[in-house]
């Protein structure tokens, strides 16, 4: 076994404070205003964090792909959108698109994308109706406005535009007047917490107590997610028949309650309501949600199944891209509210695995559904709970176009959530290359985080300050770490193994967490050029999932066996946009020797495309044998045999790569009933 070492280590008028020194403005977080409960950490505003290194490359790929060009040929977000004053699509797709386009534009400081995003924002701000309503008059649904409100909060944070707060204030006054007569229904009823999130954002900037009344009304009219997970009955795969989907009319309540994206958004219910109530039971409610989703529908990529509805724990079931990006956003908010490092562990797992896996390298195509065990992406019948035959194609809008509009928020919002403010400094939420700028104790502070994490084993923090300033720097210790070391200007100390980890596999166990060991705090007076390096010890590990299957992990990365894929174009749309099917070229049905001592990590070059199947930046070498009894079914890898299994086939060397790079893959393996050679040889 080879261990590896992972080193990581109010504009006051406009809505949040900015410090100003030497003619530069440096953003600060806005803490919760009483009587709201103080967050464990305060989110930094959009613009405080800029991507660097491989992460910037990823965002540039996105800007050069669908996000930067979608409105040029996809009519739903084109110039005739109702959200631009046209006669076209006037529901959720414009706001969805802008919710990712806007943060991407400002994080890259891309003038073309900023101008593109601003035309959408300007139309909304300049066309508010006299009664306070915003958006296209042809559609009065509450739901799409919940998304546009999130856009406006981000826009105000990064620009300080003085129009935003008055427009939002008038809209929420309208909503408070109108909801008793026109209550939440359909999607808005199940997604009320996203509306409440923007209500609390505005309250923290105005102190208007009527906003707390509105938040309470939204909760009363919205679906009771806490009750669903207190008495959870959705423990098996849903089908069209079980959901009664073939009956004409609105979606049945059961279909809304088991909908993957609704449940992803619902992960922010407990943290949002905790900020209002201060009820410690909300922490337990959040932990229970994650635990039950993991136990009955958990997948090895950090997600739960939902293709389109709950689908159980078979790794050949899928999860929708919309659910991936919405889960990320919910986890980002939940972590700042509760400060539980296990939430950040889950956030990294979803971001570094599930998100890139369902996007093409050039980000010109995406899947609707991804499968952890995905042996082909073709137009064919599969065992989806309710989706159609196109769902795992890579294309412009496979199955439904909602993900085409909504995929854009994943990477940019992750960037804006890498750091958060503490009462006396800064905390690292997730590790990635970036630069954070903020204002602490009347001093401009900038920290460069140089790293190739999660692919590499080093992170270096360099502090820049206009003068010496005391503050605390809190470094999250991931739950998978085996301890390590921290050095400050070359002076090294040990890093304790954290007593705080996510439950692994589908056990559903709720683990305890000693946050004292999950954050390493450095309290000192910092000066220009101070440097910190954090080294986490880690090694390949195996977790167990459906039918006792084995999944390989290293740090925050899940690994998969990549299958050679033949890409065939099914339909060309415009520019570089097309629909593609992927057919496997080779064997996939392997059982492995499931012993981490047999897994050897190897680094490769980290290129301009971070998640590249042909040039993976890190790989694991393992051993396995073909398993003839494991066969394809419904154009997917068939049901996993119960492990352990036996095979007389030749023992082969297998190379696993990061899950996000392997578009065709096996992730969850049956394992063999034989010992690893590293034990029998006495190593």
C-alpha cells in the first residue's frame, strides 16, 4: 500500500459594507440581524472570491461553452424571452439561466458576459409593475420569481446597484398582500424556502420587520418538509404507476414530494428556518434529511437517486443534473448556517464528482440523468423511475430543458462559497485554487490559495495585507483525513485526525461530530507575505454500497473504471451544440479485489481540462477479474451480484480515474472472495 499525503490545507446604502483603503474596495459579509439567529459563518458576497488555476480553467470552459452562448440559438433564453420583454418563454428558464450566467460573468470579470447578464437584470429592475409585481405579466406564478430574486441579491452584492433593494422591498410588500388571496401552489409550494432565503437577505439589509411576517407566511403556505422526513415513507423506488402520473392534470402531491430537484432544494429548509426560529431541532432535522436520503436512495457520487423521482440505491439508477446543482446550493447555505464540517465534506464530494461527470469536457453538452454505473449513453429504454429514453444522452436538452437552463449555477456558486467570514476572521469551507479579498478590522486582507486540490497534494495560503492585522484563520479538516501537519512560515505543528466524518455507504447512520477537531484555527497577527501550508494524510479507501459493492475513494474524489466510448452525433443544433450518444468499446463487468492495500495512486499531468478521461490528473491501479454472471439489462449495467463473488477469469490490472472524468464507467463493483496479494506476501 502506498499512502499519499494531501496538502491543503454595508455598501451601507446598497446592502453590505465595504472597507475602503488606498482607493480599493474590499467586500465584507453581512451578518444576520436580530432577531435572526447568528450563523455559524457569514457568507461572503459575490465578487469576494475569484477562481484561479484549474478552477478558473473550468469556469473559462463554461464561459466558452453553453453558458456563454446559449441565448444565441436556444430560444427559451433568447432575445424574445418574456424576461427580456418579449413574447417567448416567460416561466423559469430565463431566471434559471441568469442564476448561473451572472455569477460566472463577474467571477471571470468577463465584459461580454457581464453585459449579457445585465440586460436581463435591467429589464426586471426597470419594468416593475405599479403593484410591486416583477417579471412578465403573462405569467404570475410565484416560483420563477423566487429564482429571479436570488439573481437580484447576487447582482446587488457585486455591483451595489441602488435600484435592487427598493425593487425587492416593493415586491415583497406585494407578496405579503397577495399571498393570503393567492397562496403558494405547485412548484412554489414545494420550493418556498428559496423565496424565504431572499426575504432574509433583504431583512438583513433593511431591518423591515414585515419581512419576518412574510417568511412566516411562506412557511405556513409551503409544504411541510420536516414532517415528511420525520415520518419518511418513501423508502423504495417510485414508478409512473406508484405516482399516478398517467392521470391528466397537475402533478400529484406524491410526485412532487418524491421529485429529486424538490428534495435537493428542500435541504435548505432546516437551515433557513433555524435562522428565524433558533430551534436546535432544525439541526437534527437537517441531519435526518441527509441520513434518510442516503439510506434509501444514496449513490456513491454524493447524491441521491432521482430520475425523475426517488429510485432507490441501485447505482444504475440516475440523478438529474438540476438536482446536483441545487443540492450544492443547499449544502453551501446549510454549512454557513450550521458550521458542520460534514456538510462541506458532502459539498466537495458532489462538486468534484457528480457535477463534472454529467457535463462534456468542453461544456457544450450535458446529461439530464447520470448513472454511477453507466455503460452506455444511448437513446434507449432504461430503468428510470419516470424519465424518457433520451435522459442520459449528452446533448442540448435531453429529456427536459430545465437542466439546460439551470446547469450554469453549479461551478460559479461553488466558487463564491469557498470561504466564509467568522466573527474574528475567515474560514475555508472547501479547498480549490482561488483568491479571496475582504476587509478585517479596517484592513484590506487578501489570501491567495494555490493548489491543485483535489487532484494534488499541496495547498499554500499566502496572506497579503495593507498593514499587520490580527485575525483567525480557520482551516476545515476533511472527515477523510488521517491527520497531518500545518506550517506557518515554516514552523510546523501536527494536525489531529478529525472526530467528524460523513456516514459512508447506505447505512443511514447519523454520526457524531466534534467540531473542535474538524477545524484547525490559527490565531495570530498577520502581515504581508505570511504563508501557511496544511498537509492532510490520506490513502485510498473502500466504501460499501448496494449489494455490499465496493467503491474506491481518495480524498474527496470517487474513482471509476473508464470505458472506451464511441461518440456518435445524433443531431446538430448550432455552433458547437449537438446531441451525442456514447457506446462502449470493451468490457465493463469486472469484480475487484476489494482491499485498499492493493490500490496504488499515481499522479498524471493536470491539463487545461481538469476532468479529462484521456489525461486524468490522478489514477488508482487495482486488480480484478471479469464476472460473466453480471450482465447488462435495459441498456444499463444489470443488478449487482451480492458480494463477495467468485470468478475464474484471469486476474487483470485495472486503472481507475476520477469519477467526473469518466463519462462511461463502473463505479460500484462486486468484490471477489479472495485476499489481496499485499497481505499474502506479508507486506
